[in-house]
C-alpha cells in the first residue's frame, strides 16, 4: 500500500467518528473546524495531513494531556532518563 493511500485511510478513519457528531457540516466546514481548533490561520489549501491527523487524534484529549508520541518516551525519574539515554538498563 502506498504511503499516500495509508494517510488517506488514516484521515478517513480519524475523521469519521468526529464528523458523525456534527453531520450538518460539509467536508470543507469540518476541515475548517479542525484547522480552527489547531490555531491554523493560513488558507485551508496549506493545511497539512500531519496537522489534520494530529488534531483528529487529540480531538477529545484534555488540553493538559501529553502528546502520545512524547508520552511513550517520558521518564518520571531524571536519573533513570539519563541512564536510559546512555543505554544503561537498571
């Protein structure tokens, strides 16, 4: 499967449940809403797939919730983080 097709499928999968909550919106209005929530102020034609995917993944997340890609690498203990960064297992 090509990368472009994978991104389209991911966007559709993420957009579908959110769009179902607001079925009165057309696609462009829905994309404008996503862009607005992202603080994106440029023309919609410049809205990237990455912004859409991130915003849709985090749609229902608490604003203070850590970004999933960062959370997986987060260490609560500074010493453990340093040792892990140096490849030393505890």
